[in-house]
C-alpha cells in the first residue's frame, strides 16, 4: 500500500513513468502545465472498475501502479479480453469516436491511475505541439498493438502464443526500467487463455513445458525467466547472432 500511496502523490515531473507516458519529450514548463489538469484518482482495489461498458467517455487514464484488464462480451455472452495494461499505459483511446466506453476496465490487483480530462487535454495540446504529438503516438500504439495481437492469433500456434505473451511482458517491464527477468504478474492463467484464444488446460500444459525446459517459470503470480534467448525463440522470434 505504501508504494501505491507514493505513486498517487507524485507529480508528472517526478513520476518514474515519464519515458512511457505523456510527459515524454516535453520540457519542464509543459510538464507542469500538464500536471495542472491531471486528476489523481483514489487507488482501486482488486475487482473495482476504472470504467464500465456503456459509461460516457470523459477522460483518458494513465496507469501508475498495478494492472488493469480490459474486456467486453460477445453477442453470445462470451468474454473477450482485449489486453492487460501496466504502469505507463494509457486507456480509453478506443472510446474517442463514440464518446462512450465500449469495454470495461477492471483492476486485477491494487491500482493507481491518473485521469486526463480529454477536453482539457485537447485544449492544452493545441498550445503545446509536442503534447499533441504524444497523443497521436498513444493512439498509434493502441492501433498497432491491436493489429499485432490479431496477427499473433492467426499466424502463431498455441505454444508460440503463450511464449509470446510472456515475452511481451518481459519487454514491457524492460522498457519501463523494471526488473524484467523476475517479476510479479497477477494475471490469471484463465484470463491469459481467453486473451490468446486457448483453453486454460492448454495454457497450463505449455507453461509446464516451458518450466520443464528451464525456459521460464510462472507459478503463484511469480514469473522467472531462466533463458531469455530461448523464450524469444519459443515466441517465434529469431535468435540473436
């Protein structure tokens, strides 16, 4: 709880996520202006919603601590998990067109977020060209990640999908400057299975195989990478020369 409270109190200028959030490329005075419109929300507990499908869109949300699951339901009632958002990620971009959230965002562990009221953010971006560029980059990142996920489901087999999911988490933690070869991940294997279009049994089998081959272990919310190069190859990547 201490870590969350600390993140909750930090300003944009003092936030450790500047490299992966909006302040990237902004000068000190611009960051201070951005900080004035940021609303630091009360931390969410596991199971609490950041927003739900059908709610009116008013803000983008930047994750400061914890993990958010973004999901919806198909016409037949099946759950569709669109992604998992880590510190530094921004949610809500998909609701820009309709001005209404079409998906629900739920905390899967303790989460702290910053809300960026979109009308104010838009006004400020007109005054700060580099901020407008950052918003465009956030939107582009969201589109590219969606296409990448769709491509993975089409082109990669079950073993590669699971390995790729873990590899992507390793890369995301690496980008944020966190320890990336051993970290806590509160995502349920069941949710990973839904996200990857697999069954929980298949995911469990593949994780057992990766553990037996001494590539990676994911047990009791703890991920430990034993062989980074082998994990990358298992995910369908090329070995380093």
